[in-house]
C-alpha cells in the first residue's frame, strides 16, 4: 500500500510539473521555474511561523505570493534597473533562498522543517502523514489530497486557458493584437508554477521539482512537433519516471525523489540519442540526403 | 562593540580560519564570476554547483575515504562534465540553453542525492559529513581547508592575471579574438576550468544552492559602478571579500546563524543597493536623468513658444498671458506655470500683470531652439528626402539634443540656409 501512495504522489507531482514545464521551456523560462522553486522557501517558513502548523492552505498562499514576488523582482531588476536577465534571476533566487535558510535557523525550535528536506524532500514519509476525519475514518495520506487538488486546478487552468496560454507562449505579438493580456497570463502561469512547487515541496523538495519541470518537457520536445502531443507525452514520461524511480530507489536503497530525477535524465539521454526525428545517432542518416539535394 | 574588537583582533584561531577562508573564497569566486557574467552565462555556475554533488559521492564510494583532495577531484570531474553536457546539448539539438542548464542541474543533483542517501543508508560510519557539501560548513573551517582555499585563490588570480587580455577579448568580442588567431576553444576551456575550480572549493563554504550567488551577485553589483573590466574585477573581489568577513562576523556574534546564507544575504544587499543607487547606471540615477530631461524639454518648449509668438507679430517686448501660450500649444496648465516660474528664476523671462515676456537671454535661447528645429527639418527634407509635412515630429525631439558642434556641422552641410521647408525664416 505504501508503494501505491508514494507512486501516486510522484505521478501527481510529475503531471503538474510536466504540464507547466512545457510552457516554461517554450518561453525560454526554465531557469525562472528553477528560481521560483527556490524562492518560495521564505514564504513557506513565514506561513509556518504565522499559523504554527503545516496546514496546506496558508503554505500554498504564502508560497504562491512569494512565487509571484520572485517573478516580479526578476522583471523589476531586469527592466527598471537594467540588470542582465540571467544575473537578475541568479541574484533574486539566491537572495530569497538565503533569507529562507536564515529564518529556519533563527526559528529552529519552532519550525519543523529541516534543511535537507528543503532540498530533496522525503516522499517516503508521505504514507505516514494520514488525514483522519473526525469520525476516525482514514482518508489516506494528506499530501495526496493536497497535490491531487493542485493537479485538478492545473488541469482546469490549462484546459480553460489553453488558447491564451498557447498564444502568449508562441506569438505574444499576435496575442496582444487580439486582446489577450500577455502579462496577465504570464503572472497566472507563474502563480501556477509556484503553487505546484509548494504542493510538491514536502514530497520532492526544491531542486527535484526543477527536474520534473524541465526534463520531461525537454524530452517530449525532442520527440514531437505538435504542442498537444508534447503536453501528453511529457505527462506520460513524468509518470513513467515516477514508477521507475520508485523501484530504482528501492533497489539501491536511496532517496526516491533523487531516483525519479535520475530516471528523467535517463529518458532525456535516450531521446537525445535515439529520437526518431531528432536523435543525434539517428537524424544524420535522415537529414544528410536532404542537405545534399540542396 | 567589545565583540567587534575581539572579532577584529583574530585572537581566536577559529575566527581567523573562518574569516580568512570566507574572504578568500568570496573574493576569488567573484573574480571568476565577472567573466561568466560578461559572457552572459551567469547561471552556468549554478549548474556546476549542483553537478558537483554526484562527483563527491562517487569519489567517496570508489575510494572509501573522505580525503578532501580525492573528493575535490571527483567534484571537479562531474562539474566539468556538466558544463560540457550543457554545451553539447545546446549545440546538437534544438534544446535552448536555459532548458539545458535546468536539465543538467537538476538531473546531476538528483543523481547526487540518490548516491548520497544510498551511502547514508549503507551504514558506513565514515560517511558522516558528506552532506556538508549541501549547505556548506563555513563556520567549521579548519587550517587544512584554509591552505586549500589559499592555493586555489592564488591559482585563480594568477590565471586571471596571466590571461587577462585574452579573457577580456573572449568576453567582449569573440569573433575578433578568433580572427586574430587566439585559441578561443582553449580559452573557453580555461574559463570553464576556472569556474569549476571556484565552485568546487566555494561549495564547501556556502553550499550547493548559494554558490551561484558567490559567482553572480558580486559581479552583477560591480558591473553597475564601472565600465572598465579591471576596475570591475577589483570591485567585485572587494565586495565579495567584504561580505565574506561580514558573514563570518555575524555567525561569530550569533553562533546559531549559518555563515553561508549570511554571506549571500549581505552580498545581495550590496547588489540591490548598487542596482538602485549606483551613479550613472542605477535605477535612481536613471529616474533623475529622465526628470531632468523632461524639465529641460518643457523649458525649451516654453521659450520656443514665446519666441514663435514674438516672431509672428515681429514684437518680442509685449507681455503675453498664459492663456495665449496654452492656446498655441497644449501644455498642461500646471506644468506650464511651473516651467515659466523656473525660467523666470533663471532670468530668461520677465513677468508683469499682463503676462510673460522674454528677456534678452530668453530671446537668444528661444531663437536657438527654433533655429535647430528648422535646420533639422531642412536637413531631413534635403538629405533623407522626406516630405516636408513629415519632418516636424522628428525635429520636435531632436531640437533638445543637438550640441553646438552638431549645429555648426548642420549649418555647413546645408550651406547656411535662410528658409526651412515650410518657408519660414531660419533665425
């Protein structure tokens, strides 16, 4: 049963991350996703201090706000202070992450978060934290409910806003011309990324969220040219990684989240080498004759 | 205050190690960071920092010891592989650089975590302390570490000094460097190696995540104060070293405080203040400059307006009421009043009951603006063959910018003309 809950949590995290990651990598904002996943830390700590519990809702709100603040700060440094964009990202997230770590050390007695957990989470503990109703009925692990709710939100967001998200990612000029607010959808997307990061935080930690945000979409990007196919493929790749990662971790007795990230990397290498259309070991044979004709 | 002097006296050997160690680390990684920043590859340092972890773990698994030298070699190898992987992925597929960085960073780190946890679970007692690589251990630096840091710092600085000219060219004009026969590939490798070296050593002080800040933040801050590479390097190193010392001081006075995050927090504060306050490039300086330009334009427009009114009636001495001015040109009344007041204080205008009139100086300055406007219109029609009804807007902007030297050139080019394209006299 534990294996089921862990794999389910992993798959739900992978679904949210892979879907949003497709938009991030197409907008060339993979590193903004990385930055947000680090920078939500102070938000989580502050929400924890204010409410004194690991309740999900305040944490989601606190981290969601921090995520938007991060995007805003990066934009601000880049646009108004003219800091070069990669440096703006680097300065912002390390600064916020440092504040988060300092807050954890200052309130070490009151905050039940340790530094390792922040980096790589502990998905193996998911089945231990059960949600038990007042009637004494066990509803299964609490984390599964949180991440499940977020997954539904993200799915709704992408289905309802599909056209707007698609346009603002591929052709912001056209989107603006037909009256779609690019900055509104930009910030909505970033809020979604922050929510996903926080919901996944306890189970997979800050950096492995990035693995799931970037690796499955990048792999899918090498396999298809159709955006809808890319969304579906990256979700499948993410879920496969969650399964395979769990058994890899059991086999070598290590961190499950680390193993999931390792598998996503392995998937990418396979696609990079053998993708039917773009694999570097395959494409030469297909592309060269075309070039000769030209 | 007593604590401060105790700290400065370095009487405590531990304080000495921590302070000097943080200073050397922060200073030398800042220097390397300047080059990666200028090559617009700042976040690459972040990837290397994360990619170091699997190397450390593999070195431990293979050698079975925690000899820092062996662990550093392992770290160096995977750090280096990660950079090569980023380059390879971006050049051989359609994956963009930011995606490649995020991918390599998180996957290498995932592998590292997997290995690290596997080692921890294996029950090998020798493993404790490996996780120091995650968050750093600046507060527990010892003499041996200090020796290693000093060697690396000297190496980094020496390499920068020896190859200063080559690296500079690589940052600013890679194509030119290639044409004049510099070994660009070799230099890139050198810079990569220096970055990895700085990261591998620095990571022990501030940890995986915050290492990126040690490379990027001082360089980004220093960039705001100067345009000269040499000055930038020195400034970045000083800022880095200062934050190293300050971080060590904070954790000395409050032992529960982690040194690494404090170093990062302090250097970030320096950077944010630089972004805001640096003269010339800072945010506030830019706002002030914009305000000043706006004021200048308003004043010149008012003078021009009064001059044109006077010119139309061939009479510069009559006072004109505000109403008449606003009829000819739509300026918000409040702004116009403010500008007129300013001009009066500067002696360009006189005010009586009936309204405003130009003084002698006012006529001269107003005439110049009108002349520049008409000269530019003429230049556009004659040299760019624009229609005479298309040139006014452009002249409205440029009339505030043209310098006396440029004015002279225009006069010469146009052969001291008398009339503009709208057949108005050029005064």
